[in-house]
């Protein structure tokens, strides 16, 4: 469907049929507000995000907004939880066992051997930072493990600091669609079941290359006009 001129009218009629907000809907909204507030302030309170999520689910179950059968019927969610948990565990172990640090050192030594101009080193580092995300199942884990290391390598290669920091930050968002496990939102989209796994990887690399071209050419030119380098 590409044209839905009657959608607003249909929505209005449906809302009228549903009547005023019911008590369970008020409870749902309150629980959502509590969950979001705890998620935002959880770090300051020492509360892990997974604890916040479980608290929200527990409240919905306790007030009867959800039944346990409702949770069991979400097969795609359980499927995502299973393989996403394994991938995050693998990414964590790569960092713990020193594989990520080894890769960072390998990239740094490679750049030193080439004696590149700072812009060439910047391009190599950005591409490496982008595609290493195939090894990570979380943008946060990637940033925690590699951002400071790659920023340090950029600065050591005489790349302007603000330019390097912003580019790494932008790439952290852009590689979120690289795979079905590259970010939380990617997992949700894939879990909907509309796109085959092979198409996710194919589209991910295509969009990644398009983004690199746009940001590398148009973006770099614009940053030059802004005086970032």
C-alpha cells in the first residue's frame, strides 16, 4: 500500500469505537514511564538495563496486563534473545582475551609501515573501525572496546582531533545496520521475519558502501568547508 488518504479518518473512527482509556491502559503507560525513567537514570542508580527490563515485565505480569502465555507466544523474541546473547558473549570474550587489542595494534603497526599522510591514515582507520563491527553484537560494546584506541591512533597519525572524534562517532551509528546482530534495532527489524538472513547481509554491505561514499565524499567536503580539518 502506497496511498492511504483515508488512514487518518479510519484511525479517528477506530479510536471512537475503542472509547476512553481503560484502567489497564493507564497501568501500561505508567509502567512504561517508570521503565524508561529507570533505563535513563539506571547507571547513576547502579541499576543494570536488563534489571530495568525485567522489572517492567514483572510489573506488567503482576498487574495482569500481560499473561505468561503472551510472553511464551513471542517466538521471534525468544529466538532473538538466544542468538543475540551468544553473540554479545562472544564479542565480550574477544575483548577479554585480547583479540580486539591485538587487532588494534596490528592496524597501528600496518599504518606505521606505510608512512601514510594523515588523511590516508584517517581513511584506513575509519574503514577498519567500521568493518570490525562484524565481530561485535552491540554498538556500545564496540565503542567501549575500540573508540578510544582508534581515536588514539588517529591522533598519533596527526589527524585533527575533532575531525577524528566526530567521524568515529558517526560511523558508530552508520554500522548499526551492517548485520542482523550489529545493533538492538537491527535485531528487532530482522526478528519481524520480513527479510531473509542472506538479504540482511547483502543489503547491509550495500548500504554500508553507499554510506561510506556519501560521508567520505560529500561529508568530507562539507567538513572542509566547516573548517574541521
